[in-house]
């Protein structure tokens, strides 16, 4: 178990698809609780707002550990590619340009809702993967 009371993980959830993000959030918080990691949760409307809120929180607080949850489902337009690519790049840029900032990316980019459901509701969902990725980072920095 990890037990560092100085650490706080901020989970940013885009709850546009609550059916998808709610189970991922629950799985991740269960893992953080089990490992005695402090966390807080903030909600935004869509995945596009996640990097913006993380950037704001980095500048406002000393919080540098983030888990991002959201879901982008491909439609009939190019919008899916624009969002998926720009959000992933923005999250990576935030880590590169902000010292000691770590973000695990739990944003699903899928072709259809059934894929999102499969990756958010089974025992090996993206919430579990993202929380475990954060734990591995924490082990490296404490």
C-alpha cells in the first residue's frame, strides 16, 4: 500500500457520457482508496474541457497528479479525429511543459457506444488501468 498524505490525485471527468465515465470513476477511486491515496474529483461537460481545467489547476494549485476520464465516440464527421488528437496532444504537452506533472489518460476514443461500454464496465476497464498507471507513477516519485 502507498500512503503519502502529501499526494493528492485530481480526477477530471467529462460526464457527457455518464453511463461510460461513472463506472470508470468508481473503479479508479476504489483502487486509490485501497492504496490510501487522497483524491478529489472535478467534472466538466466534455472531453475538450479536460486539458483546459488541468492547465488551470496546475497554475492555481500545487496539484500535479491527474487522471482524465471521458469518452469520444466517432460520428459521421471529422470532429472525432480533431477532438481525439488535440486532447491527447494537449495532455502530453501539459506534462512536458509543467514540471512534475503526471496525467494518466483514461479518455476512450471509440467507434461505437458498445465499444465504450465494453471498456468501461468489465473487470479490466479503463478506470482500473488509469488508476494503476497513476499508482505506478506515484511509486516512482515517492
